C-alpha cells in the first residue's frame, strides 16, 4: 500500500456528498493510516464551511478518529482571495485547524473590488473560454500564489494551474523554499509533462491526494500515480508514500 494517508477530502460540511464518518470509515477500510477532512474555506460563496458549524465539524472529526482508530486531521481548503496572496482565514481561525490546504477557486468573496475586477474576473473568463493567458497575467497569478505560501502557513498548495495559469516552475521553487507541499491532484492534471518535469527539477516535495468529493473517491489517485511513474518521480519525493508527511516546519515558522 503506497498511500499512507489522503489529505484532501470533502464532506457535506461544504461540497462533499458524504459525512465525516463516511470518509473516515472508507479510509480505514482501504488500509489508510491517516485522513484529513478539508472542507472548502470560509469565503467560498456556494460551498464554504460555515463558522457556526465549526464546533460540530470538530466534534465529528474527533468522534470518527476514536471510532475507527486512524489519525484524522481537522483541515480546511482555504481560498486565495487577492493578488497579494491573502487567504480567507484570520490568524485565530488558522490556529483552529491541524492542517491548511489552499487553492484558487472561482466562486469566492475577493478581498477588494480591485481583486475582483483585475484578478478574478479576467481569470474566470480566460478559463471559461479556454483562452490563452497573457504573460502579464501569468506573472500576476504567479506572484499571488507565491505571496500566499510566503505569508501564510499553507501546508499544501492544491491543484496548481487549475483555473489560474501560473509559472509552474516558479511556484514549485517557492514551495520548496517555504516548506509547502505541492499537490499532485487525484482528479486532474492541469499542466504538461514538461511543466511537471520543471517542477521535479526544483527539488520540491510532492503530496498525492484524492480531492474526493464523494466517498467512493477516497484514496483514488491513479491519475497522479500514472504521472509519477511516467516521469519516474522518486517515491521518496512523495510525502505520503509509505510514510506520514511532516507537518511541523510550516507551523513552527509562523508560530
């Protein structure tokens, strides 16, 4: 069993179809040693985790951990909300979670009107109509993502290049520098093999996750595994292959 844990899964607390108990039960049945429940961040317009539900979120996670005997992390997939790298969580909110994932999502509340008109709207239509992203926009997007992992204790950067075209090599270099795992997403590969090779060459540490929104997809990472085998990424470069990731460095840096 290569996959030690799946650290990107969703439940009914946001956009998932199953309960916390469903996700943890499935992970345990697959032989996983760990799982993270990482529902969408607080400023996702349609599917965000609600602040008023956080006590129940915590309660269900801890209950499932005790019931099934595997480690369950209370996580969140935070949202990038501005060109300067801001996420939709306060420092006090960050402290309430075991691990922080972060990614770009379309339907969120941006930090400012400028971010809405100069960042989210252009990227939304570029993606919607599959248009070529200008060099200037790629640079802007890349700076936003790098600032995000530089300023905040982001443990995992999720689905890079999905809806937000960036310089993959530059982002990977920043992840390597600031101790953020770069996700190889089990649902989608949104970069070329050349871009992936450029990321490999930076020495960044990868993590493989399912991004499961349904119980049946827990631990499903075939797409990622195919890419790993195709480009011959050494298994020791994958943080959750046959071992648990080390989450400590990022939190110590921002404590």
